[in-house]
């Protein structure tokens, strides 16, 4: 069974700055496979993978949500915290 963990945080970054920061934070956490940036109704979503784990950062005007999913719950939490620390 897969595990998913997410954290929402308020931010003063613009959507563009959030996307740039998300790409760097995810790269620093070794999420470098299949990078995609998708426009959403009220922001942008950065998708990227690392092995069997998927990372997403939702960038909205006033907040961002970091989400990681994969099979090992401990590893999912570790990767989520690694991405968040990169902001």
C-alpha cells in the first residue's frame, strides 16, 4: 500500500518564485526524474519523481503544499521534510 504525506505552509513568495524554489528544493532532495510544471486554476504545480516516489509542490498565491507519495511511510516523511527544508 502506498503512503502519502503533505504539508501546507503560508508563504510570501510569488507563484513564480515558489515554482523556482520548488524546482531547486526538489533537485536538492534528489527528485530529478520526469520534471513537469503544470498550470492550475489558481497557481502552478511542480511534479517530479525519485525512483518509486513522486513529489509535488502546489504553488498558490499565498501558500504552498509539499506532497510526497511512495511505498515506505518513513521514506515518504523523510523526503517531504527534505524538500521543505530546501525552501
